[in-house]
C-alpha cells in the first residue's frame, strides 16, 4: 500500500502485470518474421507474460511461507 494525498491507494500489481503482458504482445507483433524475430518473439512472450501468472498464483498461497516461496520464484 502507498499513500497519496493522505488517501490510501490500492496497489494493483496484478492488473499492471496483465496490462504489461498485453502491451508486450502488441509490441512483439511488430517484429519481423525472420528466424531471429521469431526466436525473440517466443522468448520475450514467455518471459514477459509469466510474471502475471506467477504473481496470481502467489496471491493464492495457502500460507505466508508459501507466498514468500512463490514470490521468490517470481523474482528470481
């Protein structure tokens, strides 16, 4: 949570990660269909969209210890 003008604002990380994934896919659509372009599209799609899914799974953790473990997987 963060404070802005003395009002608490929800930190919507999951929504922001999903928006990032959608925007990344839109950008990657503009890469050329060369061998290198296709390889980069695949790698960046996998690495750029996985944080949203991993964060959602961490939020569904059964305990604080499980949450920390899943967040570590997200970060590293």
